[in-house]
C-alpha cells in the first residue's frame, strides 16, 4: 500500500531513472499511474489497464492525444496512454501510447473508436502498423518504438519536425520509426488486389511495415464504403397503386433526427419498403465534420459512402454535401451532426403531372433548416438517356402533393450529364420539359454547314474591308465610315469567337469555356449596340442635313458602344452565368444528338439580356429603317426621269444595305415558331451568316454606281446617301437568339 507521503513524481523519478527499464517497467509505470490518480480523478493520465479492464472513456481520450500532432507509439502487450509532458517533462512528444500486439480488445468498441487507435499486427516477426483515414486527415505525427529493450531514454531522440525520416533510429535492442501520416500515406492509391490478399476483411486502413527501413504504405482504405449497420423501418409510404405518398415521405424525413440518435455506429443503410432506400451518416465529433459524398450506379443499387471526388466519377449518380451544411447545422445546436440521403422511386406526381428523370426523387435531411449555402449541394446524374429538356427542381415537403420549384437550384447540362447545384436542403428531382418544336437531323446539319461556311466567308470579306480602310487611312474618313469600321470589327470578332467556340467547349476546360462564352457574348452585344449606333447616326444626319456639330461625336459613340456591353459581360462573368452549354437538336439524350458550346447557362439571363436587349435595338433600328425608306421614296420623286433607272437600282441596293447595316435580318429569329420555324431558321442563318459577303458586294457596287451630285441641295442628299450606302456595309453576323 502506498504511503501518503509518496507522490507520483517520486515514483516516476525512480522508475524512469533506472538504466534497465524493460517492458515490465512500462507496464508497472502505467499501473502505478492508475493507482496514484484513483478511479475518480479527473486528471488521469488516460491509461487503459490490461486484461480487458479498459473503459470507453480511455479509448475516446486518445483522439485528443493524437490531435496534438506529436506522439510516441510503443509496441507492447497492453493498451494505454500517458501524457508525456505532464509526467516525464517531454517536449518532443505530447503523449505516449501503448498498443497491444495482435490485440482484439478494440473489436468490442464502435468504428469511431477503432479508427482512432492504431493497431500492431505481428505475422512471423514482421510488424505491421495499421492506421485509419482519421490519422491521415488529422496529419498525425508519431514515433513508433519496438524492440526487446525500449525504455524512456529512447524518447530523447532529436525532434525532426514535419520532415522526419522513416528510419530514425535502429539499434540492436530498440528501433524507432518516425511517421508523418500526411506524407507517408496520403497520396497512396488504393491497392485492391494487394489488400484482398493481405487483409481481405480490411476496408478502411493503411498498413505500414515498420520492420522496413524505407518508407512504405499499403492503402487498404476502400474509397467505396458500405454503411456499418442495416435498419429496416416498418413504415408504410406507398398506397395500393404502388406510388409513394409525398406526405408520408416528408414525415419520414422529419423523423431522421430520432433515427440518428438510435444508431450505434457512424453510418447505417435504411430500407423502408419497396422503392425507398437511404443512408444516414453521423459525425460524433463536431470539430471533425467534413463534406460527405454519396453515390450509386442504378436505381436498384444500394447507396454507397464515398471517400473522394475522383471515385464519384465512376458512378452514374452522386450527391455531394459540403462542410458548410454541417457547420450551419451545428450553429443551430444540432446535438449530433448527421446527413441522411433517401431515394424515392415512383413518387406520386404533382398537379401538372410533371415527368421526373429516372422516376427518382432524392431527399436530404440534416436535422436543421439549411439554406443560402455558398458552397452548393451538388447532385449529379451522368450517362443518362432522356427526352426533353432537364431542369432541377425542389420541393419543401409541405402539402399533400409536390409543388416543384426551380428556386435555389441551378441546372448545368453538359455532354457528360446533368448537375444540380442547390443552396438548400429538401426534396430534389430533375423534371423533364418536352421540346415543343424540334428540327430534323438533316436540317440541323444543313444549317450548321451554312453557318460555318457563311462565317468563314464573312470573316474573309470583312477582313478585305478592314484592309481597304487601312490602305485609305491617309484620306480623312467620314463619321459614317468610322462607325462602319467599328461595326465591322465587332462583327469580325463575333464570327471568330463563334467559329472557335465549339472547339474550346470540347477541351473540357471550365475556365477557358467561361472566358470564351464571355468574349462571344460581349462581341454579340457590341454588334447589337453598333446597329443602334448606325441607326442613331442616320437619324441624326437626316435631322441636321449631314452637319453634325456634337463635340467629339465619334468618341462618345465609340465609348458607349464598346463599354456598355463590357459592363454586362463582366457582371455576368463575376456572378458565374457563363459555362458549358448543350444544344439538343433531337428530343433525345444521346450524345450524338447534342452539340457543345460555351454560352450563358441561365436561360432567364439569356432571355432578359439577349432577347430583351436586341428587341429594344430592333425596335429602334426598324423604326429608322422605315424612316430611311420613306426618305428614299421622297428622293426618287425629286429625281428627274433621266436618273430614274439608275436610281431604282441604287434604291434596291440601299434597301439591302440598310437591312444588313441595321441588323434587321436578326429579326427573323422572332418568327422561328410553329410552321414558320424551319423557313425562318434558314433565312436567319443564310442572311446573317453571309452578311459580311452581302455587305461587301453592296458596298462595292454602290460605291461605283452612285451618280454625281448636280446642285448644292442634291449634293447634301447625295452625301447622306453615300454615307448610308457605305455604313450599310456592316456585317452583323448571326448567332442564334433562341
């Protein structure tokens, strides 16, 4: 029996100063520490006694020990741990952990506790250290001691910091291995075949051969994990017709908090009748929550828990819950952070009888109201065959029928699949909207060829115009010519970005695709703006008789026409509205019937910015066109009979030039509906794709056929006509508005 005057420091000094401290001394030390602290002490050295008398709290406390980064693991015949700083004055290691060789005691505890403690396996005198992914994530830094004569004096090894050498010390009686889990095992690939031979029952461990003098790590942490438990709930969700009742599904999700509290392990697979399966994952330590990944291959498969995003790519369905969602749940005082994902097959439809992709409805519950996430929840469906236009929707679980809404979810459709990015938790589904009008495969290919050839020709002739302007740079250009050249530049760059767009989209570079989409959109808006600038200049020239007295007139027009579209493009780029877009010309989900391009991903933004912007421009330019036609008719009446024939041909070319210069031909997009769809698309594509060519011909013809001015008044009118014919050379090439 220990006397009252004997304190722990006296005993520690006596034991640790003995030069022949053996394994028995290690054990005696831990037992003495347990006696000194007493069973009720709150300052225990966190020891775990031998012969299966350890308790759960001691096993739990080892987490904090390893979180301090530097620890020593001693290979022994019992489990235990000592605070090295408090009892030995150690500065290099925070705690000393004793691990029983081939111990089985940990099997009586939960998976969380088993993952926290390292294990030592001895097979034919070859020692293997088993650690879990938890040690990797926590970047545990440990020194492993093993041998026939290891004592506290070995703990005085040099502190090697984060860059420790695996072969720290090797003596005849004691060996020390320094292991930084962040570097030794973190980047090792899963060795499925090697692990199935070496440790077929292991699914979440890393194995290190500590007998070896070189760094080694075998990754037996299967990235695809099955839940630890299986639960079957005796709840009726469907009715006689086999459809799942939405209200019953919502009630089930509301009960997830109670279910999480009744699960012993960290995860469970839950079955609730036919067509309903789910997985619940809980985190018992709030400071260790991370993102949770789920995936499955088909509607009939079980839902798996995934370790990394790369493995997600091998599944056709995936759900990614960000860490931010857990943080928000913890902030709302959720007792146990958890995430539950359920899949409902054949849920009753809404009042609109909407078609759900794959007939799959997913529901996510975390025991708290989660909304306004900046790091969005991603739901990914790949390798899907579908008909129509997919759109991500959600339902808040209220009411007897789903009330699907697209609020809070963004739909991204690529050639690889469909991704829903949502900022809140609820029920999710991808609704399919039928394409009301489609064009045939042959029409689409014909229009594609016309567009590509037309764009190439337009760029060629626009380049000739720019070259001609460069050669005549010594001649002072008129205001109409200056506006024309700016429009030609915008149109040339629009053609260029359109032709290379598909190539960039197929590179699968998201950053490059966003930049390409922003550039093409900018040049298209700039082209629209220069249409309006041309119309404004024509109206102002008519009003002032060709004598415009505005100070720095062209500079002001140029700043407005180039800067305004850039502001719109920069704003959309900053808020993430550009990306990869899929154009389906057939009502199928086959990859062969889709074309990739970099464009605006939000259809609402497309309608407001593009359609709305051009509608305003078209209203202004078409009004100007009517005014100019009236002016040409008046001019024809003023001219004498001698010039009547020549003027008629000039008027025809003037009408053509005005249409192209003011972008009137873009208006055919408004008629691409119903029975007029295909003819309107052909007219739209031909006129706008070849617009550069037509404008070049018009400019060339009219510049040679204009009659000389006869008097001062007609000279002024001729001056305006010449400006009109020249500025009509603009080439607003068409990019589809629909």
